[in-house]
């Protein structure tokens, strides 16, 4: 097996249970819908939100983030290159937690007014934490047997067996 085939087989490995589709559906749909909303409501959820959070170059990073969320969300929903799509979404969620949610612990959260402390942090970060955990799960186990990754993996494996 060539190195390229070996890498593709590793990325598309999907022998996790079919029930993984439930995690893929949730994680992929949330990323897809959040990415779309960055373009539909730029003042509240896109550039304006990035600017208010103090993210530099919000005119660049908000649309870029939206595109990544849409593309990776679609890949996760389809179960195509799921492990690869999970990586930028893990980085995305860590960034969201550090930039917009961690300041709540310090009482300095411009996006959330007077929210501060542990319980406000846990409440406000629940979706980000769920998305982070779901993305980590998909990175570890793959897309599951009901996915395009599983079909791709079978095709790569059968192609390697033919040689």
C-alpha cells in the first residue's frame, strides 16, 4: 500500500458503531447553521460579534470562521473526511472558549454584560463545550459505519487488496 493510500485509509477509517451518526448530525448541523448565521446576521453573530469580543481583523476572521464552520459542518454531516474536518473545529471551539467564555470567569466578558463567575461560565459555554467534546469524539473514533468515510475506506481497502 502506498503512503498516500495508507494516509487515506487512516483518515477514512470508520469502524465505529453506526450510532456515531447521531453525534455527527448534532455536531455537523450546529457548525453548519452557526456558520450560515455569521453571514445572515453579521452585526450580531459575525463581524460585529468578533469586533465586540476584541478579535483582531474581524472583517477577515468572522467570514473565514463562517466558511470553515459551513464546510467542516457539511463534511461532518456527510461523514466525509470527518477526522480531518474535526481538527479545525476543535481549534475553533478552543478559541471560542478562550476568547469569549473564559473572560466570564474574570468578570470581564464584553459579550455577556455582567455575567461572571463559575456558574455563568458553565452556562454560557455549554454549547461550545458540547461542540468541542463532539469534535474530539469524532476525531478519535471517526465517522462510523454509516458514512462516506466508511465507503471510502472499503474502496481503498479493496483497491489495496487488488494489488
